[in-house]
C-alpha cells in the first residue's frame, strides 16, 4: 500500500523539474521512490527477522511451557527418559563457565589494551592489534578441538593435581564434587577456552575506547609528574570506564551463548549441579547441541526449544543492557565512546 | 573532577606515597601488561601451531578430491564433498543476506538515519548480532526442517543468512556513514537522482570498505558449526542436484564444520586426522581471507 503512495507522491513537485528536463524526468521520479521503498523494506526485514525468530521459538516451545510450566526452572536434572526436564544444571554450568571466562579474560584484555594504547610503538601496536583481531576470526570449532586434544590433557594431568595438592584444594567451589572426573573435561576448562574466545572482543573494544581519551588530558597528567600507571589508572581508565563496561557486556553475551567449544569441553553431565569449577557440567547451548538429535518425542524437542528460548531471552537481555549502557555513555561523553 | 582547590600543597593521597613506591607500582603494571600481551600472542601462535602440525599430515591429494569415508576402518577418503558443501551452503546464504543486508544498511545510513524506525531497526540488529548461533539453528530447524520432515542444505543456508543479515546491514551503515556528506550534496546538486548518488557516488567511494565488510561477514559464517547441527546435518555423500534425498533442498548436505565435529569426536585415528586437516583448512581460509581483504582494501578502512 505504501508503495502506491510513494510512487504517486513525487508528481505534485513534478512541474518544476519537468519544465527543464521533461523527457528524462519521468524515469528519475520512478527510480527514487522505488529504491527508497526497497531499501526500507530490507531494513525492516532485519527487525522483522528478530520477531520472527522469537515467535517461532515461543510457538515451538509452547507444548513444553504448558505441560511443564515452571518445573523447568525449578528442577535440576535434564533426563528426558525419566521425564525430567530441568534447566537448573545447565543454567548453573552456563553461569559458572561464563564467570570463569570473564575472570580470566577481563584483566588480561585490559592490560593488553593498555599496553597497545600507552606503552608500545604505534607500529607494534597495529601488528599486535591485528594479531588479536585474527584470534577473533578463528571459528569456535577450532578452539574446541585444540581445547579437547591439547588443553584438556594438560589441565587433567598437571594443573588440577597441582591445585588440589595445595590448600586451595579444600576451598568450596574448587574442592571436587561427586561428579569429578579428573578435571580435564570440566567447567574450568570450558571457561579457560571461552576466555580466549572472548579476549579479542574485549581487547579490541577496550583499545578503541582507550584511544578516545584525549591526548591533552593524558599529557596534563604526565605534566603533573604522574607515572604511566597513574595516568592509565586515574585518567584513561576513569575516562573510558563506561566504554569498557560495555565491552565486557559484549564479551559476556558471547560467552553465554557459545556452543561448540563448550560442547567439546564441559563434560556433558546433565543431571547434577556442579559443586566445583573442576566438576563436569553442561551449559544451555551445549545441552541443546548434544541432545537435539536424541530428542524423539514431541515433548523432548519442545523442551529443548524452550531451553533455547531461555538462552535467547538471557542474551537479548544482556544485549539490551549493553546497548542501553553504551547509548547512555555516548550521550554523556557527547561522542563515539 | 570538580573544582581544583587553589592551595599549593598536593592532595593528601598523592603526598603520602614515595616516588620509589610509585615507580615500583608502575614497573609492576608494565611487566604484567607485557606478560599479558605475550601470553595472548603466544596463545594464538600456539593454537595455529597445533592445528598446522596436526592438520598438515592430513593434507594430500585424496583430502581434496575424495569424499568423506563411511567405513571406520578405512584409511582412504578426504573432505572434498564437505568442502563443496560448505562453499555451496555459504554461497547461497551470501546470495540471500548480502543484497538484503546491504540495502538494509543503505536504508539505515541514507533514509532512516535518526528516525524512530531506523533507531529501532539499528538497536534490533545489534541485539540479533548477539543472539547465539545455535538459537538461529534451532529457528531454522523449526521453520524448515520440522515441517518438511527432512534436513536440507537450504535450511543451513537460511540459518547462516540469518546470522549474516544484521552484520551486513550494520557494517554497510557504518561504512556509508564514513563517506563525507559533501559527496552526497555535490551529487544531488548535480541533479542526479538519490538512488544514483547512493549507488554511483557514495557506494563507489566506499566500495573498499563494503567489499571488506561483505567478505568478512561471509568468512565469519563459513566457520559456523552450531547453526548447521540440525539443519544441513552432514552426509558422507556428494551433493547431487537440487531436490531428492541428496540434493541441496532435499536432504542433508556434507559440510566442513559439522564433519569436523563428528570426526574429531570419533575414536578412530584416521577420522581424527581428517578432522585436523579440515580445521587447518578452515583456519587457512579464514585467516587468509582476513589478511587478503585487509591488504587489498586497507584504504577502505580509513574512510
């Protein structure tokens, strides 16, 4: 309907152009509105796709939602053969592995970003920066494979026995739980690999944010006799604080939904809450990936899609928070932070 | 941050610490930064090294010419059908998502700008980019696999296109926004139609960046596994034709990432070797394309 409106609309303003270039005018007037409508439709498609996705997820998980209700969110174990469709084990695994990943990735990303912006020669910074961006381009399945064949044996044979032999080994959360299988395939391993997967994103955004700190402000700091660290800590970081928080949110969103690497590494225990980071567990995304092909009954499938809906809602929530935060920051700093 | 007192003595928290201690802190932080950065670089080098060492063994003539082995005791076979499948699935996804995403980006940058609709579209596109790819796979399964009762390469393409669409739209918008407004104004002042200015002047000026953006979007989804798990699935056969059980629309289509996943999880050494070969191929393709577009169109980034 709007197509018709727009095609007709230009004609009232026609006479002016027509008086000068009557023979060519008609063609031009049709091309413009058509192009505009086409572009608008494509733009709106992007938005419609999202609502389509949400609608399809809700529609397909409806049987599970009506049959199971809130039981999904209150029971632990996922064991369709015994009629248990609990999401808590998967939610706990998702949260724990993400926390491990962020604890490792955020400080590391920050020191690397500071180094790139403040300490090294711009040429070195560009090369290292590009290398780190390349790290982001490597597909997750490769991280998963390297994790499984290289990092898992190392953690199982060296790191976990060593940690457990120290006093740390008795701290709750590190002390092995009932499901402990040696610590190789565990939430910790998944978190470590996740950390390396989100590191490039957080580093790249933090670096860009730190670069926005006005040179004059930093020079004023140095002029006062501050050391490099004091300028970073008290001026750059404070200036870029909110941007860095945005970067962390983005990394967090990625870690929450990462599938393949986690599916390889987290150990696939669906029935128990992890008691320790060295326990195996599962995450929502990896549970979906591993269980989907085994879902034979309608309810199994629907419950898995409902899990997908939960993950979708969590990531959308985080994205909206991150967006809102970044917008607020942009308004506050008046620029592209 | 607020008004600085006009006294000559520095604030108390600065006076208390000795210069030695401050310098020591500074040095410690610098050392940690260096260690952190080297850690990151070594991790990446290590990752690539492991894949190269383990994958190079698998690379031979058969790897690129034979289809995936079906017999677990076989020491034959390659990844050729999976390579072709990935190219076709990704190619069809690109055909769907690149033009749509490009025009969507044109809408955001040229027509919608800061209007209410465009702001909403932009925000939603950003949110969609953060949706885990497995969810998109579930979506494509629910729309194209479940109702039709069979897996298909096309369902995989749709999932990948879904992921590509917002990326392409937002990249296009960002790049078009970098083109100076004077170019738009001079084009329009010459009496050219809006669409001619947009496509012939603005997009031409930004073509390096646009090609880079499109290539990186394609490369990014080419390495995706999760969206293909329940859509394209995998198959030990060559894709033949469009319809029928081994066609693009009619049945599972072999693809690199899913095959790598299956083979690496199998207990057979030969299958694992092939999986490493596939991983190496993906790394070479992804990093190679990244470096190539950066070298060719670096100018496009500076716009």
